[in-house]
C-alpha cells in the first residue's frame, strides 16, 4: 500500500523530470526520513524544477529563498514589527515558514545568514526576539549550490553540512533525454499541470511509518563499522560522527519503504552510504592534493568491510 502511494509520487515527478529517477527517489527518501538535501550541480539541469515537482506532488506549500551576499537572517526566518495601533510587536514570518523550502545557491550568502537555517533544519523551529515559533510539518529543505563558481561564495561550515541528510548531484541528461525535454517544453511547462497525488496528512503518516521499518542488529553493526572506519582511514582528517550513522539508518529505513519492504538490507546501506557520508568527511590536505575524493575513500572502505549475510527476518 505504501509502496503504491510512493510510486505515484515518483511517477508524477517523472512527468516533469526526464531521466532523473534516482534523484527523485533520493529526494523522496530524505523527505520520508524527515531530513534535508544538498543538491550540488551546475545551473540549468533542473534543480529548482525537481523541488517544485516534489512539492506539487505531495500538495505541500512551496517557498523559495534566493540567497545573495546581502541577505540577512531576518529575511529568512522573519522579523518582529511594531504595531502602533495595538502598541505591540507582531511577528512577520519569513519564507522559511513553508513545507518544502528551496534554499537556492545557499553558499552565496554570508555564514551569519547560513546559520539562520540551523535551528529550523534541526529542531523545526525559529527563534525571534526570544520567542520560539514552530514550523509547520512536514518541513523539508533542499539547498542548491554551484560547484564551479567559487568567487563571491562562502563554503558551508561542517555544522551546516551535517544538517543535510543527503548530498547529491543531478548531472546532464543524455541526448535522448534532452530531446524529450525539448518536446515537452515546446508548448507549456508540464509543471503547471502537475496535481497532488497524496495529501500532507498521508505524507506525515508515511513519515511516522518509516520509523517502524525493521533494522536488524547486524545491519546496525554494519553501519557503525562503516562510520568507524571513516574515522581511522589514512586519508581522512575528520570522519563521520554518530549523527551520520543515525542519518544513514533513517535513510535506509525510508529507502526500504520506498521499495516496498518493511526491513532494511545491507544493499540499502551500500547504495546510500556515499550520499550520506561524503559531505560529512574532511580529507587530509595530502589526499586532496592527490585528487582523492570522499566517494573514493568510501568505496575503498566498503570493499574491505565485511557485509552481514545473516538472513533478514520479514
């Protein structure tokens, strides 16, 4: 039943996004696991369209924040304004008060403004003038950044990166897919005709059901083992924290539900670990100088880590 609902969401997104099934699945995994996504890719590959399609498919309120160097924290979370008639301060919510929020080009704004997202992404609330305001649920942030342009940007600090459940790229479409994009966009954008296939209430129910997906002790040990080896690896300066292990487990639970299972397989861990761990690792300067990427280190760790083979109970 859950699998059918989620398949409808993916099929709906694919009406807009051509050849991006994996990206759509990972976005939905993060939403189900109540996490957030960092989408790193060049302009024009459909990052904004992906977020809008996901928001429309689940009937969620979509808001967009265009990050610029002059953006202030109050432009993101909101501000208290004095009302002379009532002689009180009234809170005017910012664009962060949505269900699905696109934080576009997040690395173009100052660290001070970047940090304004920390509380909302971790605790689901914002604090203004000493008063805490709860965000509406579900709450999901998809942030984008351009990996090519570095002039006038501010790299995200580790504490900020750690708030993202997954980091991924979209990549260019192949020639056949790009032709299909041209055909679909010749007359009217398909996004305008997209309708919700599940309700917000159904999505929240699915988010609670994800927590019930069974994770065997052997699979948990496998996750912990992988995280531990990132901390001891010769090329790694800073390994994955326990928060990363928790993130991987939650992502695996959502991924299992997405594929119609109520239990997690080691294969789920192997597929998701590069997306969950890569942005949580800092490589040593010598490794970076040699051109080694975090994904390469993860691949080596996976190759020398024993995979649990005990049969999973359904």
